[in-house]
């Protein structure tokens, strides 16, 4: 199988195992998802979801985050690690959204990556999960590791990996592919001990014997 056929087979098989896949972060709006993504750095999605349950009831717009004091916002997210820095990032984000985008989250990659702390990975996650737009493949640590193990790329730089994945994957699967690989990476193809035996991809994976 060439890489294009392999990636289609991967999507087909993982789609059956993880139907209706999407980000594990809870959100009601694109703004929620941006904030949740900032909070998720170096912590688990479960921890973030615990905090955002109340946070998203209190803060519904960029103006809500902009007008609250830094101390109050810190207090609202203090159970998350690095909460002081993260509160600053959220305030910065809210102010930029108000100054440049009328308080709305933009719907293009070009605009999203101008926001403080937002790179292609976060922009791809927001575009696909909040707006249903396939603009690229979000490459996080799981996608990076699995793409290499599955022989889809030899690159290690996330932007180069993303380009390789976009070249071999039909556009309508870009957003989904990322989340399917993340699910497999969390459940079976873990960094330290990949469980090849129970993996649904073991017969098409070049790393299944290593
Ligand atoms: S066969 Fe092993 S290395 Fe390949 S994707 Fe599955 S768990 Fe990962």
C-alpha cells in the first residue's frame, strides 16, 4: 500500500473504533475552545474540563474576560497549573479579539495565528471543532509520534509533518485524522509501551514488530 492508501485505511479503521471523534475539551463556542486550549498546556483535558464547567458559565464573551480583574480570573482557574501565566494569556487573548476582531473569534487560519499564543495546532483544532473547517492537520505530541511510527512521515518538525499529512490525506479527513490519531495514541500507541497486539493497525504498521 502506498501512503495515500495507508492513510485512508487508517481513517476507515479508526473511524469505526472512535465514531464521532472530536476534541476531549468541553466547549460551547469557539471562544470557549480557545480558552480551554490555553488552559490545557501541560495538564490533562480532564482537569481543564473540571475548571471550565463553571468558568464558561461566568465568562461568555471576550468582553467578560477583558473586564474582570487579573486576580479574579486567576482565582477562577487556580486549580490548573501555571494559572497565573494562563490568566495573563487569556486576558491578552480577549483584549486582542476586541481590538482586532470585534470580540469575535476569526474563522481563518491567517487571522487565528495572529492571536497571542495561537499557533497552527490550536488554530486547526478550533477551525475543525468549532467551525467544521478543514484547514490543516493539528499536530500534537501524539500525532507526531504516531505519524512517524506508522511511516506516514520521516519528519520531526510539526509544520513539516502537517504538510506531509496534508499531501497524502483527502482534505475532508484532515481534522478528523488528527483526533483519531490522538485517541489511538492515548489508548494504545502510547509513548513508552505501544500495545501492538491489540492495535487495530498492527497489520499495516511498519513499527508493529519493534
Ligand atoms: S502497531 Fe504498534 S506502533 Fe503501530 S500504531 Fe499500533 S500500537 Fe502504534
